[in-house]
C-alpha cells in the first residue's frame, strides 16, 4: 500500500484545469470500459516516455482522489537498442517517480538484436515479444492479472492507418481495443488494458510538463525504417493537409468498426458452437454449412479458427482468408499452406484447419462398437443417433452424415468401426461390389484419414460408408415397411 508521505505528496499537488479535465476523462473511460473493475493490483508498463509517465501519474492521482484504488506496480524493460546514457536516464526518471510515489519498480533487459537474429524476426517483433514475455513473467510472480499500457489516441490513429495500408479487414480497422486478452501463449488469464486511448500524445506531453517532469525521448521513434514511424512522420502529416481533423476521423472509424464487430463476434460465436468441430490441433467444418453462410460470417469463422490454433494470428491476413474461401470450391484432397504452420484441407464434405505436424498425424481407428437402436451412441468423437420410423418416412437431404436404411434389411444388431483389410461393399448407384480401399482412393479421401471414416455394419457387411454412400442392400425399397434413420455428428468442444 502507498505510504502516508506519498499520499501527502499527491494531495499537495496543485491541479491545473487542464490536468483536472484530463484525469476526469481518463476516469470516465476506465469506468465506461470497466478496465479495472475486477483488479485490486495492476502492473503498469512504463518506458520513461510521456505516454506511460502520464498514465502513471493519472492513475496515482485518481487513486488519491476517489478513483480506482489500485495497488500499482511498475515494470520497465530495457531493449538494449539505444545508447547507454539514454537507457540510464529512463531508469533514473522511473526510479525517482517510483520512490516518490512509494511504488515497486520491476526492471528487466534483454538482447533484442540477438533474439531477432535467432528467431528470424524484425527488431520490432523481437522487442515486442521479449517485452511482453517480461511483463507476463513479472505479473505472474506478483499475482497480477491486469497489465496497463500507455497507448494513446495517436497510437490508435497510426494503427488504423497501418492496417489500412496493409489491406487488413474489419478487425484491423477496429484498431486497438480498450482491453484485450494476452497476445502470446501461456498467460491466457492476463488482461491488457489501455486507459489513454482517447488522450492524444500532445496532451500527455503537456500533462507531464505541468507536473514538472521532462520525460525521455525515444530516438528510435524518429527512424523511418519501421512502417509505423513512416506513417507517424510522413503519411499522417500529409493527410492532415487534406483533413486537419483526420486523427479524430480515424478514431471514429475505429470506434464504429469495433461496435459492428462486437455484434458480428456475438453472432459468429453462436455459429461457432453450432458448426465448428474442434480436435487437438485442428478445427473442422462441413463444407456445405460454411458455403451456406454469408461471406461475412464465413470469413469470421475461418478467422476464428486460425485464432484458435495460432498463438499470434496477426499473420493471417485478408488474402489468406480469401484463399481458404476459394479452396471451398476445389476438389477433395486439395491442400493450402498458410502462415504459422497452418494447413487448410478439403476432404470430401469436410474442410479442416490443422496446425503443424498434426496435419499428418496418424488417425486413431474407431473401435468396433455396438450401436444403440434406437438410441444414442458415443464413440471416437462421434455422437450417433438412431431412430426407427414407420413406413417410408424419408426426407432425403444433402447431409452426407445422415442416412435412411431399410430396417428389415439391416436389423438392430449394428456396429460402427473403422475399415479392415479386405473390406468390400456395394456402393448404391455404382452397380456391383467394390473394394473399400479402391472406393476411398477414387473418392480422394486422404490416406491419413481413411482409418477415421466410420463404417456402419450389419451382420452381412458394410451397410453405410458414413459421409459417402449407403450399401445397395440397405437401400429404401417400395416394399420397405420400417426405416432406420441414422445421424452422425462430431462431438463439439466449447470455443473459448
């Protein structure tokens, strides 16, 4: 907890009208987005620059004047990319502030250049990865679940423009969110919050100045090699000639897009629960169900599948989603390689996104299991429903995982299993008997998936090759008096 001396220091501070207005705006933003509603302790990432320094002071002053009562911890990461004198100046500034406010300061550093070489990353990517790793580790040690950063309205405008230049979809145009889940694996309980997203960089600089502070200048922000810096120093100034209020326009665009996305995400979540089939390292859909969706919803489900499998799905761009959509019209057996080690596979009626070696992993065969007729059976990730219908009540549809069989022909002593050597059956409509192996090859079922195709077997042999064809001996005839209706569904897991 903060000491009485630190409390007195804050209470003795003379407020300017500007400072009071800015603090009230930040408080409304925090309350409106419930950024700290569940947090008593928060870690603040501080660089020594004006944005994070202003955020530190605002949060400290709010805590002393009726705002969120946070137990603030500070964390500073030295990337080792700038002159030693600049880095020491940052640490000195932050150490002084931490001591004055009686707040713990956690320090870390790493060789970003070496990490970039080893992992084949850009300096910006390597710095971000190591910085976030440090923050997550410190938060875990201190039992902290909320980490605050000093992103401002300027960062938001730059981010929206950067995504626009790269050709991102709606998610990119929504820019930076007030809060978001942790962007790297292993720390899914951490929440990132950004209380200054409606405060400009000019305002943070003025706020620090009125506090009597001279924040450090990061000279690497002046370099024009990174795209963000070129947007900041070249593109945005140019756009301001056409519209002096372009920054506000970009913020409104981000807010409007985020609002629309919230509705789309809610709708997509419902479709995900209904359609997505999650296995270890893969997400699958039935092709007919995906193609029946609106383009917007189909794209969101494919994007969600990528996010489910990848720790950082930012590498999946609109062009990759478009490639997957185009692949939906390709023949069975088609494969599409995507960034991050993802593979998009088209296999008959199903499509599947798979990560890494799981794409070629050996499928576990289905053990021979009796079917409850009528009733429900669960085996090898399948939920099988069987019902006996009177007469010829048959409503044939396009669903390849649903079949109507002559109940007298197949009986009620049915089993489900994987293929066996020497299996043969009589595919309805093909005339005559065929080796199951030959049929699967002709149907372009991938070799590594053939053992996963369920077979419904009667006492005399295969009655239905699930997802493909019924055996002619089990077909509905004019003489059929009772119908067996079978429906196979993948067991679904919850989408987090």
